[in-house]
């Protein structure tokens, strides 16, 4: 039960940050924002871990961290162009895409996954206004969903038996390194609202969020983790409507409903029809 509650809290924070980040990157460049965010996350985890990572932790965390960095780069760049509600819903497709990516590692794909892919594609078309309605921001966030799905698959395969905090620390370090390589040239002091967004995303959404996800996923399956994380797009949509004033037309609302139905339905079908082998605590 504690695993569910912790991940639900993480997803609520992640959903809120779509609005928070959207506002911040209208005032501050994307790469420096990500650089400071993940440097802060790294500092927090260094304080918590109190030791250097092992070779295994470095190797695993570095590879997973590249996928995570790519996901955040494409998501944040896309969020500058599209709405926070759209970004949250499209990001949520990582749930449907997780078993598709897992197929590359030999896992089977079931009928409910293909059904969810078709339904979510139809929802995406409605949400973005048809085949020519997707803007560059929507496409970038879709790429982000693919990379986040890869991140979950790699965590599910490699994190069991690996201490959670050092593994999360290496992931944050890899993100900070990659974003520093591209963002330092345009670095400048952020204003107060940008610092607030950096603090929330760096400490709570990144450092604590990925520490909790890594710790929990070492104990439960990747698909079960995806089911708990499925609430993130719903939180993002609520935050976009309540905090950012986003309004959906009839077609957009229908698309959002289809996307959420595909995501939630996929995970419920997985629980009903697919046997799960839970990971044992290390």
C-alpha cells in the first residue's frame, strides 16, 4: 500500500509541474532551466547517498539517465510550443508504449496493447485537430513518451538488486552533465518564479520523485508501476484547466477522453489478463 501512495504523490507533483514548467520556460531558456534543475536534484541526492556509486550503479544509471535526459529535453522543448494539458496527455502514452518497447527485449505484446495503441492514436488525432493538427511541440512530447517508456523498461530490468538512491543519483548526474554541455553558454540568473519552478522540479519532481520511482520499481513489476503512474496525465489535465485556464473544445475533449481511456484501459486489462511476477525486495 505504501508503494501505491508514494507513487500517487509523485504523479500528482509531476502533473502539476507541466503548468509550472510551461510558465518558467516562457521566461527562461530551456537548456539552462534543465541544467539548474538537475544539478539541484544531483546535489540533493549526493547529500542523501553519502557515498560514491559503484561501477554497476554508474553503468546502469548512466544508460538509464541518457533515456531520461532525452525524455525531459523533448518534453520541455515541446511544452514551450504546445499546451500543458496536451503535453501531459501525450506524455501519458508512455504507459501504452512501455510494453511495445519491452517487445524489443523479447516480451510478448498482447491484444489489449494493440487495441490501446489504436484508440490512443485516434484520441491523439482528435486532441491535436487531425492529421495535420499536430504541431512540433506535440511531436516532441510524443518522442518524450517513447523515451520515458524506454526508461521504465530499463529500470524494470536493471534496478532490482541495485540500491535505489545511488541509482537515482547517477541518473540525475547524467541528466545534469548532458544539459550542462548544451545549456551553460546561455546561463543567467533566474528570477523568483523561475527559481520556484526549479526548486519544485529539481527537489520534489526529480530528486525525490525518481528516487521513489526507482525504489518502488525495484519491488514491483514495470507494468504495475505503469498502472500507478497512469494518473499523471489526469493530474496534468486538471492542473492545466484549473491553474492555466486551458479550455478544450468538443473534439479535443473527446480526444482527451479517448487517450485517458486507452491508457487506463490498457493497464486494467494487463492486470486482469496478464500474470504478474512481483519483484522481491533486495
